[in-house]
C-alpha cells in the first residue's frame, strides 16, 4: 500500500528537480558569463552585481509571493508551464542585448517567469511527502541549484570560446522551451493530503473562494502568532549573504586570481555540481535526522552548520590558487552553501498551515531575495569597484554568522509555533 504513494512522490520530486535544473541554468547565465558580459557591454562590477541581483530578484520576489497565492488556488502544472515559457523566451532574447538597460529589462522578464516555480513546486512536494521527509524532499529539489548552476558553468566554459557569449543565451532558452509540453501532462496533487485526519478528505483548491488579499491577510496572522517563523526568516537572510555574494565568484577568479574563462567555468562547474548536490542531500538528510530527535532540530542544525563550516569557507578567499587547500576549501564551501536550503524551506512549511504553504514559501523568497540574494552581490561588487572583489566577498561572508542567534531563538520556540500554527 505504501509503494504507490512513495513512487508517486519520487516521480514528482524527480520531475520538479529537472525543472529546477533548467530554472537555475537560466538564472546562472549572467553569473557564468559575468566577465564576458562586462567586457561586451562595458559595465562595472557593481552593475554586474545588480544584473545578477536586483535586476532579477525584485520582480522575482514580489511575483513569487503573489504567484504563491495563485498556486494555492489554481492548477499548478499549468501555472509552471506558463512561467517556463516566459522565462525561457526572455533568456533567448537576452542574447540580443546591446546595453545594460536592455539585458536588465530582460532579466526582469526571466525573473517574472521563474518566480512561478519554487512556491508552486514546494507546495506540491509538501502534498506528496510526509512532514518527516519534507526537508529531504526540499533538499533534493534544491539540488537544482548546483546541478543547474554547475551544468551552466561547464557548458558555457566549453561553448563560449567557440560561439561567443550571446549564443549561450540562445541555446539555454531553447532547451527550456522544449520542456513546456511535458509539464502540461503533469497532474496536480490534492492539497494537504498528509495533514488530513482519518476520514477527512485532503484540502482541495478553493478556486475563487479566497482572494489574494484574504490569503495575504492570513499570512500576516500566521506570522504574528509565530516568533519562531519570524526568527527563521531573519536568520535565513543572514545565512544566505555569503552564498549570494559568491555569484561574483567566477568573475573574481578571472579578474583577481588570473584564471581563464575555461578554467574558472570548468572548475566552478564541476566543484559546485558535485559538492553542491551532495550538500543538498546531506543538509536535508541530517536536518531531518535532527528534526526527529529534537524539537526545532532543523534550526539547531542550521546554527551549528554555520559555526562549523563558516571559518574554513572564509579561507578560500586568501589561499593561493596553486595550493591544494584552495581546492579542498572550495569543495567544502560549495558543499556547505547548498545544505541550508532543505532545512530552511522545510521549517517554514512546518510553521505554516497547509492551505497557505505556497504563499509562505513566496514570502520567504521575497524576504531573502530582497535582503540577501539581491543586496549581497551589489554590495560585494560596489566594494570591489572601490577596493577589491576579495574584500567585498570576505565582508559579505562574515555577515553569515549573524544568522546563528536567530536560528537558536527560533529552535527554542519551534514547538510553540507548531502548537499555534492552525489557531
């Protein structure tokens, strides 16, 4: 009786992981081609930071929260298909850009389309996975970051010297468009199936019965009665600063460490693909293990991981590139960078009622993207223009340690947050 639900859940996880690979491959393009875009369009480090960050993140974050409310009411596979069509088409056209303004405008469109995926996908995964397995599922789904980013870096490193940076956008966008018909064949799972009590049917989409305003009003009420949720959101912002600033890493390797385009792309791609994906799996599995043993276990895991991994990860910025330790620490840092996503998203979903999970994921994305993913690259780039990128990246990495007291606070109040969740 359990094999069919398990295989169904695995199918959804595998398919949504594949979509997230495409998501982050497209999102990665200005990161993989940062130095080439700077040279081709004549832009600065700070402008590249804006292109990677706020030019994408602002609309991505706001749209993600609003579309999360839509995902809580509408057919989710159709919504994902619409988003992928928009972001893949905008990626293709990005290759025609002649100025910073043009490529930034197209990044806004990529962000709008991509904003559909994560709130919708994580809501679907929460409906097919039991609570004690959700961090693992979210961790595997977020394996799309290292897989998509890593594959983008590797393909671009091999393709760009042959066809140029513009053609790389054409290839990536066309590959995404080919996935759209397959998404339309996917069925939308019943909402809240694993929270349903015996004899109570799963929550079905309420359609137009609840407006976006009503859903957002409930989100505010949920946040007010859950200090653990608020502290988790704040801690997530701080812990993602080092990871967000590192989007300038490929450019830093070329500008200040002397690596070629092929070297920087291939090394970054292989290391992040392997270490990052393993980090996603390990972070989800270990935090689920902590969750089963202690109240707020995933939050304790997040605090401890930052304290243990943070110091050696900082060493990467000062070690010489001809040292074996440079690559060892690079691997460790990439492993740690992706281990946070599973426990963060699982915790936020645990603390939110099932009927507004997709919206709450959208709120989480809004907060971390506005104050970490968008802000950190711009700060690192601005410091890099004034002094060095090394200094900018180190300063942003130190911000990550501010997450520890917030995760500890949230862990101590996690049980109370669960108790009051559906009140």
